[in-house]
C-alpha cells in the first residue's frame, strides 16, 4: 500500500480535564487524559526564550537548539503515551514500510491555552527527530472544513501579491530593501515562468480589494505589524489608511475578503514585531482567523530570524510550492533550509494552519492531448479501357 496517510490528533479541554484523541490513523483511534507540561506563566517564559535572538554566538544557538529539543520532548511525552504512543509507533512503521507520507495534523477544541503551546517542536526521542523537520511527517495545525477542499487547477505561473505596510506611528520598515531582498531570493522562479511576485503600491485595504478584483492571485504575502485588540481580545494586522496612518484589520475581516476570491489559496502573514498579550501572539491569531473564515491555508511568520535564514525559508518554500508540492511538505523543506543556515530554534517559530487534509493547494493544468486527425484512405478505382 502506498500514498499519503494522516495522523489526526485532536486536543481539547473537558469538564474532567485535558483530553487527547487520535481520531484517525493508519493504526486506529484512541483517547487519553493528559496534563500540559507547561503552565501558562512557564509557557510564556519558554516561548520568549525560543524567540530570543541568539545573534552570532554559536554557543547560544546550540543552547537554544537544546532548549527546543527539551520543550519538544516534554510536549511529545505528554501526549504520546499509552495507546496513543502505540498508535504512533505502528502508524510510523506502516508509513515507512509503504513509503508513504504520514501527515501529522493537530487540531484544538475550545482550549485557547493549548493553541499557544509550541507544538511545532514535537520531538520523538526514540528516533531523535523533530516531527515538523521531516518531509515524511509534516506537521500542521488543522482546521476542519465544512466541505472538501479540492486543489485549484492552475496554469503557471502562480501569482503572489505582496503587501508591505509601514504606517505612521510604528517602527519604520525598510520597505525598499526588504522588497529587493525578497525578489533576489525568488526571482529565478519568475525567470523560469513558474511564479510571479507583484507588490501592491499602496498598502490599503481598499487597494487590496481593487487589485484582487482586477486579476487572479494565488497567494497573499503580508509584511507588517500585528497587535492585540483589547476590545475583541483577538489579533489584528495593521494596514495603512489613505493618509498613511495605521488601520487595524482583524483576521476575520481579512479572511472574509480573501475567501471571496476563489483563486487565492494561501495567506503568508509575516509580522515584524513580537507583541504578545496573555501569551497569545496576535499574528498567529490572525492566521487562524483567516483560515477559519474560509482561506484554505495560512502561514504565520514572526520575523525573529536574521536575513539570511529568513530568505532561505522563502527561497525553499516558494520553490516547492511553484513545483506544485503540498504546502505542508513545502513547509517542512523550508524549516530544514533555516536549520541549515543557523543552528538555533528559529525553524520552529512559524505556524502552518490549513483546512486541506492532503496539503494540495494547487494542481498543475495539463492541456488535453491533441485529438489525432482521422486518416484518409484513398480507394483506387480501376477503370476498364
């Protein structure tokens, strides 16, 4: 048996405490009670240490990598025990012997605290492997779709619309430099006719709406700021208004706008600040809201990486997507590209939220084979003289 399999892990809080349920896997289903390995205050401190910039100090990077392994090991050991561990080991064995991808999909019930934990660092000590760093066990945060999400059939190139918002009253963005750096990392895709990047001249919500009506785009790449809205207790991203001032846009509003455009399948939310409220990252919250409103997938990217590993991420991620690989596999490859550039924990800071079980956002358009012309047969006519 070959193909792609799913290890569907659902985490929730009930009246009796926290529950972990494997709803489906190649080896079956199971439910256990568990306790999160970190309390709220401890979790916040751990995440801050993972977010810390190790700079050029190799010793600090190594210490950060060790921390990621410890954190990931504690998260893994809290969930993968008893019957769930048995399911995981058997599912992994079946996938390996069948040369199949085992997609690890983590979803959450009504338990906001569980969402704030860094599940991207899940670490299997038996195999000495981070799940999210392997293309054989790509990891996503799954949201259930109300209907089946089929890949969009696309004739290359894929089109990416980049929105770079640096409104007044916020730290200045080096918009020109960042735009050139992004193009330098991905311009070969345009040269090969596989992916085209366009920048929205004015980063206002109205201009975004107009541009999406004028042309089909497949990916939105937002670069800017995200903050916590105390009134709604949710995250918002900051666009600009007509006067260049900040305009807060909720993930719900942005997701509704994007989901109205059928061709748009992915939102990349790249946030240049790390403001948190109650341990909740507003950029991560926006990415979840965008998918909840109907966008098939969203990636949250906190800009805590130095320039070189950050560009390595985009180089590898967009290369894989332009080759029509599943988005979760592209994410795993992009994480590995970061790890090759620096030996810290920055590779696990990004979140991939998706409604697509098999990760396939796009499918390459294949023109129909030409219909062979009917052969004409000449009948010889014999004439008698």
